[in-house]
């Protein structure tokens, strides 16, 4: 139903291409701001659709497919692209035609994908992109000649400067056909014969179309001899024939794996010779010179660490001033509401429930903004791929691929884009291990918790005259998460998900200056999502918490007694026996319960419960951290928080899985409940165990 | 002109080499071929830093680790 509806109302077009060919830039240039799904820093892994509006007012829906080198799916990411192109999915209609983005400076490899699309009889236009960069490196590609050779329309573009976009739009409105030049590359005769026979059998047995049978025949002929992976998919007569083909070709000494790829490349070479002029060039490019330093075994690593240190330092120092403004703004707003509204439960709800809770979280917006800004710049300059390259050495020690480092790096912002970025990892087990450990990396939602605890309890001391104690504490928390993630990756690769250390093969795109527009757009989208969550989810939780902390009302009780007798207080008391060994009392218990769904709720919970309490004792003008600092147990006089409690609490937040969104994404990506449940289990046990150890050791040190 | 094949990891920086044979697992070989590391293709080693190396293939840079580079047999042209 859905499928028909889409096709009848609007044209559906997909955009495909190699990674780094400028696909997303072209997509943005065609659709402008009319996009449906945000792109995450890392890789284009989300299903992203946009609307193209033509001069005559007509429109088409454009789908941005994940980058792929070929239609032989290696990773889940590439499988999505292939499935959609072949019309194998129910969630996405078959595109009317595709726009294939070809990087002009890398014609050979990009034409490999083009040749596969042409062979599949898919209607196609080519956007010959980045012709300026190609000319700079001495390559002039003649779009007309290329078009003649391929039998499809070719439009030259420079997507980041908006050049060729109008021509491309005009071309999209014309009648797009399949190329008449399909399969012009020639296989050795014997292979061609086998292929043809197999196609006929496939068409009969599985009712495949001619192009589909061609694709499947190649897949089967290049498959490993055992055919284990294909047992369930194909009819016995097909497999029988494939076995005979394999034997035949093997006897003739033909390398079944390479013959298809090589033959295609032979044809591509011919196409390139006709349509491209090459001028001799200096061998070493600027990118190579930069790479000599940035990927150096020692300097490269040091520069990487320095960049990360700078990033976290900047997040803290630059964000300070705007954070104070936001905090003061919320305090002023609360005071204003208090002044104009009559005293009562409603005013209490707005000031001490909603404003205090949401304000406590929104204060951290500047830090989140800077974190995403930095990651966006690293991605846009091309440095992210180098980070993977440098880190491969370290990652391979724990049995993972350098590529697994990109999801981990994204997880410093948020584990959700991090887990989605694992789709570029080809090996299923490695992908699973990366998913299991990524949430141990400290994400931006933990930052508010760390920031609050550090500001309140870690003294402002300088060490060695340069490092500040609060800064070092923060770095230690981030390092603890990273070390835990790597350790568990190693453990999982040795036990649960055994496997070899994968091969590192990764394209390193040339360095470029980051595009201000796209970096700011990413950063804004992420910050907006954070704000939206604060305005909806956190607002709701704050109101519920205010209610739980205010009722049932007790006559003539002191604020402290009132909180203790409230629903929230009772719940806190209920879990106190479990968290007591970690040095946490019932008030922290309220915070822990509240943040099971989302970590930053801890901060809003503290904001709410301390505001309720202190609004009545006249301490309302103190900041949250001062209030937490002054808080003592009315019975024993012992403070609720000490330095040790603050550290324990941070350690607990580093290691515990308190994020329902992450659980949901892991469930979706693994298509099972087994892995997310396992993840919650091992992370909670780890958090509890480590916090217990830190608390006990801390007590011994103090005594 | 042709010298007996060596592995890519032993090739000095800047030398252009022709690929003879890929000796990895089939799926790794296929990925390499799709990226341009086919038999008979000419590539150049740009950076070889004890461990990982960067090669120029079809005018792009591809990073490889040492163990993969060892399975790529090449000869200097």
C-alpha cells in the first residue's frame, strides 16, 4: 500500500556512490534544507530523504543511500544500498532511477560501481563530481566522451560550490533510460558460457529477472567452494550446477574470484583512456605531506592525544560563560514567577519542579554544542579516517579493527550515533563487540553529572602549576570509560565472540577545509535534539519527580522530614540497603532511580529535590552545588556527599548502562533482546563492582 | 625489469609497483580488488611507517595494516 502511494504521488529517486565521492554534499545541494532525517557525525548511516523542487514546480523525493564501493555487499551499510537498488526491501520503494555520484579524480574505482549498476539495467544519470579537484591533480575528464562510452547522461558538477546543480536538475526531469552499453566488458569465453548457463537455470528455478540472474550468477561463481552460506537460498539444482562450474573453472586454472573484477577493470581502463586526459603531476600531494606527520607512529599518536585533550579543555573553559548566563536566566525566571504568582502548589510546581529540573539540564547545552562542533570539524576535515588509521595499532591489540574506533569516538558525543556507525564494520562479531562496549565511553549525557560533582566537590587546586585538579578528574573519568571499553572488547573477543583480528583496509580522503555550513548544521541539529529532549522528556520527569517529592503532605513537618516521608523519599529508602555498600544514601538513591532512563536526569532530580527543600529554608539563592555541599543528615549530622561519594558516584555513572535509548538502538541493530539485556547485565555488574572497590579502598585511605 | 615478487610491506616509499597476487582470504581479496588493488594494477607506497602503510591506488589513498600488506605480492616497475 505504502509503496504504491509513494509512487503515484511523487517521483522517487536514489543517490548512490562511493564513500567520499561527495554524495552527501550533492544531496544537500539538491534538497537544501528540505530534509527529513538528520545526519550524524561519523558516517551517513541513517535513511535520509529530501525533496528536490524543480523550476516548473514539480518535485521528487530523493533518497541518500549509504556509500558503497560495489553491489557485492560487504557490510550491513552496503547491504542497505544494494537491497534498495534491487527493490528487495518492503520499507522503501524501488527508485525510478538513480543518480550515481562519481569522483572525477578517482574515475577507475568509481566506474566499478557504475558498471555494476549499468549491468543491472537500472536507469541512471551520472553526476561527475569534484571536477575542479580532478583538474588540480592534472586530470581532465570529458563528460561528453564519458557519456558516449557509458551510454548514460553525464553531468559535470562541483557540488560544494553549487556548480552544475541546475543542469543536474534539468537532466533529472528528462526521460532517464537504462544504458544500452550493459556488459560491454568481456569475460574469457569459457567463463561467459558457464555464466550464461547458470543464468538460465537461475531464471527457471527462482523466477529471477535477467539482470538479477546475472548478478546472482556472478555471486555464485565467485563464492567459496563449500557454498555453505548459500544452502538455504538456492534450489538444489542450482547448487548442483554451481559445484560443477567451480570444478570446471578450477581445473582450467581460472581464478574465479578475480576474473570478474579484473575483466570489469579492463573495460574501465579503456573507458578512462578515451574520456580522460592526464598531465604529469608531482607525486607527493599536500595531503601526503600532512599525513607524513599526522599518521606518524609517534608524532601522529601524540598529536591525536593533544587534540583530544584540547577538545575537552576547550569544552570546559569556553562553555563556562554561556553556562552561567543560562543558569542565571533560569534563576531570574524562577524569581519572576515567584513574584507574580500567588503562593501555592501551582507556583511550587512551576518554580521548583519544571524550571529547576529543566534549567539544571539546559545549562549544559553550551558544552554539548562544543563537543559536537569539535567532532563535526574532525569529520569534515578528513581527520576522522586518520584517527582510525592511527588507532588501528591499538585497536588490533584488543582484537578490533581501526574502524571500530570511529563508533567509539562518536560515542563521546552519544552512544546512539556511535552504535549506528558500527554498520560500516564488515565482520558481524566485531560489529557486535563494538556495540557492546561503545556505551562505556563517556557520552555527553554523563558530562552534566561529572560537571556537577566536580564543581561541587573537587577542590580547585593546581598540580605541577599547570594541570587543575578538576580538569584532571574529568580526564580520568573519560579515560576510565575508554580503558573499560578496550578491556571488555578484549575479553569479549577472547571469549564470547572469538575471532581473528580483522584486516585494516580503509580509504583516507584528502584533507580539506571544513565547510562551515555543514559543520554548523550538524552541530545545530544535535543541540536542537538535546533541547527538545529537555523540553519534553526531562520536563515530564521533573514534574513527576516534583510530585513524588512533595506528596503525601505532612502537617507541620520540616522540609527535610517532608522529603524523607514523600513517595520519592520512600523509594530512596527502599533501595538504600542495596546502594549503602557503595556509600550512597537514600537521596542519591532518588537520583539513581530517576536516571535509569537517562543519565542527565540525575542533575535535574537533584535540582528539583534541593529546590523543594530549600525554598522553605530561605536558601533558595544558593546554587545547586552549594546546596549539595551544605546538605547533612538531620539525624547523624554526616554530610550526604563527600569527595569520596562524589568520586564513587562518577565511577558508577562512567560504567553503568543508564540509557533506554541506547538499549532500544542495540535491540534494533542486533534484532534481538539477548544482546541489549546482556549489555545491561554486564555493565551494571561492572559499575556496582568497581564503585564498591573504589569506595572501600577510599575509606581505607581516609582512615 | 621484473624482479621476483615481494610483499608490499617491504617496498620502500615512493616506488611504483605492480600487483602480482593477493594471498588473503577470498573476502579480503575481493574488498582489495574493489578498492583498486587488482592483479596487474600499478600502485605506489606513499607512507610506510613500521606497521601501517598508505598506498596510492587509482589516485586515492588507502590505509592498510602490516599483515594485509604482507599478503599483497608485488614487483617494482
